């Protein structure tokens, strides 16, 4: 059976004659957009009592009439078009095609929406379908690096931390306060770090709500956190440059010379100043209501210094007791010596004492390790051209709870060895000028209980030790060269061995 191809124009010869156009040329109706439904109104209509549902098989006439009367309200009306002469038709169509979020078609009105929750206070277990609640979790917080913005942020953080009572603050809170304190010049210039850390624990929060209220600063140090104050006396802050004990009566400032202290400024004193109870020294008056202050009492500052000194003296005393030479001493004598000790630290490869010179101090090793070196005279050079040179030999080590330099300092004699740090070393030292603070009995006891450091070696012993160390070093170098030759003989290593010329 043969297949015959039939043209479309032949198969329907009368289409154009009858209708005049092909099907594809017929007029199309414009697309009518689907109406936007207000689901809140729809829900309200479906909730009318008497409508047909699961419980009622037939709707009541009253319910039916109410539904038919209000059903048109379920279709949200488009927003009114605001057409200006300067706008093009394209921009007007774009503006009118977007539904405003204030319409009920997209949910509740803006007035009824809950405020976006803060990122830090957002409850993880709460489920919501509003994307705006999740956007703060995706965006990283960007902080300004401007000095004034950083200073204001630090002050706000201090206000939050200081509102807690001292026993409520955690160790991380105190560390945060310490890092903020270090950003203020007064603390950096006048308070050591070890004392400043302890002051973070005893810092208090104080607030005065009234204006023109006098705050007396003679009992402690104040820092303005919020508001502003005006000094009443000069000086308003006790620093090493101001000698306040000799200023009596207290000099008062005139109205023209009164400056205003802003957040971050200080007034008052850390050291206790003896004055009469009614003295107005370091006093200020509030300019604004609800002024907030950081307060450190002078009594707490004195207690902190006393505790640090007591703790330091106990640590120095324990260091002396761990040295065997001081175990037979009386407790009173040890305490007297411990008060003269100062703490210092040195990095590795630091020369503490040089052989043939007077020791700069008496040292007690708290942590770390030191090498003891002795000088030896050797012949160095090629055959026929050898010269005498001085070399250093490691004759021993000093570790924790060992000391050096006692006889050199007490008898003003040169030390017999050199001492070099092998690791990071922490020392307790007694300087020669402070030895004079000890009585004669203690100095004699010091001299009798100690002996020169590593003074028992003879020249022959030092020479033998030097030869042993040199032979050991040469043997190690020989073994290394043999291993390298074996490796290079079996493999191509550019730049090494026979491959060095390539």
C-alpha cells in the first residue's frame, strides 16, 4: 500500500474562504490576572454560624444571606495608582503591579506584626514562617572602628557588667573589664597590670539621679560612665604629679574655670588622703540627671595591694625554702631576705653572668634552666699556623630552686663561671645595693651558707671535658656526612653531592 503526502492547504481548502484567517491569526483575549484573596476575610466568612459543614448538613437562610452579602470582600483591592507627569508608563505599571505588604492579602497588617527580635535574644526553639525573623541570624554584625565609637561601646559594656554585684560577676566578666580598663590612659599610667586585675573584682556601680548633687571623691576613684559632672575643687584627680597633702585648705574653682567631665573621665583618688570629714577635696557636682559612675574605694585598693604583697612575700619565702642552703635558717631571717627579692624574666641564650666579672645580682631560679660555662685555652688553626684561643665548655646546669652569685656579691669578687639561659627563665634577684639593708648577722650567715658557683673544677678537668665534647661533635658530624653520601649515591638530588653542579 503506497503512502501519499497530503498538504494542509489542500486538506482544508475552505477555511480561509469561510473565516478569512488561519487559526493562529485569530484574536486572543487579554490575560485577566487572578484576584488576590484576603484569607483573613475568607476565614471570617467560613466561620459564620449556620453554614453547611461537618456538623450542619444544610446552611441556614440567615447564614447564606450573610455570606452572599460579604463574599466580595474576600478579594483584596489593588492599591490606588499615584501617577505623576514625570513618570513613564512602564514605571507606573511596575509600581501598580506590586502589592503593598500593608494589605491583608500577604498576612496581618504592619501594625499587628511583631517587632523583629534581636539576634542575641532569639529563641531557637520558636518556629515562625516569617523570613524577616531569620534575616538577623544570617547577617554578621559590623562594628565601627572609630575611636569614639569603640570608647562608647566599651562604656556601655562596663555599665552592663558593673550592674552585677561583685560576687555575681564571673571570671570572663572580670577579664572583659580588665581588657576595657587597659584602653584608658589613667589605668595604664598609674596602675600595674597585676593590681588592675584585682581591682576588677572589687569595682562597684554607683548612680545619682538628681542634678547639682555633690559627689565626694576623697574616698575612692570614680569614672564617669553616663552623664556629666563639674569639678568643684582643684585638682579633681589625685595623680603622682599632684601633691594634695600640702594643699590645705582645699582650693575651690570659680564658675569660669569649671570644666565638665564627660563619660570616660576620672575624678577622686586611689590612695587614701587624710583630710577632715567635711573636706570637699576631689568633689564634683552632677550636671545631668541619672549620672552613673564606676567606683573603686580607697580601702579596697589598699587591701588589694596588701594581699598582693602578702602573696608575693609568701612565694618568695617558698622559693628560698626550696633551696637547701636556707632550710636551716630561722623564719624571721628568711622573711627579711624574701623582702629584698625582685622578679625578673629572661629569654633563651641570655648571658646572666660573665666569667671573670662581678655578678650583677644574687639569682634564685624560679623556673627554667641555665647552662654553666667555663673558659679553656686551646690551639686552633691549620697545621703550622695554630693559635691560642679561648673557648667555652658547658660544665653543668642550674635548674629550679638553685642559686648563683652569692659569694661574688657579698665579698665583691669576680665569679668563676659564665651563666647563660637555655630556656625562658624566671628569676628572683637581690641587687647588691639592697644587701646593705640586712644586718651583719644575716650577711655572715649568707656568706657561711654558700660557696662559689662551680669553682671545684681544675684546669685538667675542664680540658678533658672540652676534648670529650669536641670528639663527640666530630663523631656526630662524621655520621651525618656518611648518611648523606649514601643517600646521594643512590638518588638524584639536584644541588647535593655529585649533582651540586647542575
